[in-house]
């Protein structure tokens, strides 16, 4: 097993790992992809669109775990971690100029027939309800935006190794570490060292995630 920085060529395979890992999870399965059983081959498009945009942005770090194939001449992506370095905003900081509209690779993807168009952006619509958790002493953070391991590779410690990278960065630069846990994954993250629960991503009146299970916000403070 090898863990290395992801290359753009890895994104399709990594997206398919995410699709498999979250296929039956409530948020990414039932809510965002209610038609996934009719179109199972489409679910990876959700992840690929997101990754293709994020991979070109500052402070976004992608890592994959790979395993050699039987012939020994190639490798298979079996896990992905997407880390984001969140930074404190200071008064007087200049606002980032808006990006010029342009056609992205993500816009050229085929339609995702497995997704519900009304819910495909539910995470973006919920962001404002949770952003206050990353403030004050927690404004500087290494945030684990996505962690996925191929279901066939569970129990091998791959996820823990990918989590450990962010903790190493935290130790070096003095920022905390944070994650929003998918339903049922909070115990795993607590075992990895996320010791403080600050709330849920679904908290707040009008939050589109209010009835979605999971979403605990966890930190390892410095």
C-alpha cells in the first residue's frame, strides 16, 4: 500500500472510491442520490465535479492510497483524503477578486442521473450554518473535507494513515484539526484523535441538513 499526493489523473478513480464508500450513506445516498439504484454508474460524477474544481484551488491537498494490481505493472486507487487549510480572516484583509466566468472541466461532465437536482447542492446551502465553528482559536485549522476508503479495503488502517497527515501538519504549524463526521463515523474520528465535539452541521433553524443524521463537528485543538 502506498500513500502519495493525488494527481489529476487519479480523480476519476478516487471519485469512484467515494461513490462506493458513501453509496448507502443517508446524505450522499438517500438524499443527494435517490436514483442511485437505477443509475449506479452515475454517482461518481458528483464527487468528480467537486474534486476537479477544488484541486486547482489554494490550500487544497489531495492524497490517495494505492494498491498494486495483480500484474504488478499498475496500481489501483483504494482511498482518498481531501484536506483543506482553513485560515483566519483578519480585518482589513482584501476580499478575493471574483473569478472570471469560464468553462470548467467539471461543467463538461455528463448529467448525473442518480442525483436529485433539488438536493445536489445541499452542502453548499448549509455552509453558513456551521461556519462559526471555525472562528476564534479554531479559525486556523486543517479541515478534513473528505475521507473515503474502498469498502473492500476496510480494516487495513488506510483511513487512519490519511488522517494522520493532517495531524502532522497541525503539529508543525500550530493549527487545530477538524472534520465533519458522516453518519456513524464519529467514533472512528474520535479514535483518530478528534477529541472535542462542538456541534452538528445540521444545527440551526432553516438549515437544510437539520433532519439529516450524523454531521458531528469534531476538533483536535492545539
